[in-house]
């Protein structure tokens, strides 16, 4: 950590003043900790920032901001005013028991939202901040859901969903499910993503429920990616089942792609089995594409064999040749060149 930020963090953590507000500094802070619902201070916080804490789910790495590349060793710390190149959680971030939510209120609505871990340094740049401390589970989630639904910008609604995704209480997952089912566009898609990425077993159960409830289409297909990000074994099994039996060919095809990304060793054999037995041309093309997306060129030999197989459907051979031509593997390209010049 940069010496400047480290000194600031040590200074803040060594003082009783505003330690509850995380590592906030350079702020004009007023306290109103008798309020359990952030909505109650929206009027009094007009033109200012309001801040409160929510409990983080177990094993949450502290969200914060970095300069430079995401995987670099850039300076750590957020600003209430400045935009950041990199923001979110990293595996090397400290674990957070609580998250601090900062919302800037203008004209009665939240114009900006920052969600950080309690150890993340936050420079307020002299802004006025109303600190209301720990809020009730219902009050905090009501406020975050309201912000997500009514926000004027994607950044604000996305940050509200991010806070809900990391909230410790199971009701946060239930609310994400409701948003995924009832809302349209990007908000629904983000809610589906967070159910898979952050809500564990509960998220899996709710994604499975959505799969049965949502109509065929793009939003339902977002469940495939969310399942690939879920950390339960049941999610992998459901994704394989979708690729095998779902009545929507597009859903099946996209499931194959995410299987190749998330479970390449297991997916390879299954994809070749699909190519051998499938009759739907669109699904076949998706299966060949998924083989081409297996990591580290592990699908190249299979693509070459498909291209050489005179018994394979024309669509399969054509797609295999096309994706082999995109390979970065010199030996695969040489083999393809030899095949085409026979």
C-alpha cells in the first residue's frame, strides 16, 4: 500500500472519531445514528452525502478502488467525487465484516453511490457527510432496492445491486430474485448475475426457479452465465442439464459456451458427443464454437479431426475450419493449411 494511504488509514483507525464510518477522511461529518432507515434522512441530506453501514456476507473481500491495471499494485483508496479506473473486490483484499454505503443526494434522488469495505480509505474531498451508522436490515435493503429501481444512471443502480449482493441477510437474495423477474433490461440482467456470483446455494435455488418461470428469450439465457459463476456443484449440473434438454436451442447453445469456459475438462467430451448426435444446425454450430473456446488450445485437435471427418455434417466441418483458422497455435494452423492444400 502506498505510504500516504497507509498513514491515513493508521491515523483514522487509531482515533475514536468516526472509526465507525470506515476509513473516511477529509469530510465534514454530522451524526444522526438514531435513524434505522436511510430514507428518513434523504431530505436533511439534500446536497450532501449520507453514509451508513450494512453487514457483509461471510468471506466478503473488502470492495475498494485501485489506480492502474486491475492486476497491478496500484495505489488503493476511493474518492467520493473522482472516478476510478478499477473498483470492486479482489482476492487479496482484506475480509470485511461490514460495508459502508455512501449516497450523494441531489434533488431528492441519489445521484452517486459508493460501496466500500470498512478498511477502504475514502477521501471525501471536504464534502458534507451525514453518518447514520448501522441501519436495520429492512431499512437498508428497502433503500438500496428503491435506489436500484429509480436510479437515473446505470452506475448508481449497479452499485445498489452490488451492495445488495454482498449483504449478509438472505432477504437480499430474495429481493434480487424479485428484480430479476419483474424488471426489464440491464437491471434484471445484473440481478441475475449477482444471484449466481454472490449468493451461493440460495442464489442457485433462485436461478433454478427463474429458469422455470421466465419466458424463452435473452433474459432467460442470462441464467447460463450466472450458473457458470455460482460456486455450488448443483449449478454445474444444472448448466449441463440445460445444454442437454432445454427446449430452447439458443439456451442450449449458450449453455455449451459457458460450460467450455467454466468446466473445460468435463465439457470437452460432452461437446463432442453433442456434435456427434445433434441434428439442429444452430446447436451444432454453437457446439463447435464452444469447442474452439476451450482454454489453452485444448480444443484444436478436436477441431482438426472434425474438419477432416468426411462423415460429419457440412456445417460442422465448415465451422471447425473457420475456428481453426482463428487459432494462435502455429501447429494447428499448419495442420489446417496442410489439410486445405491436399
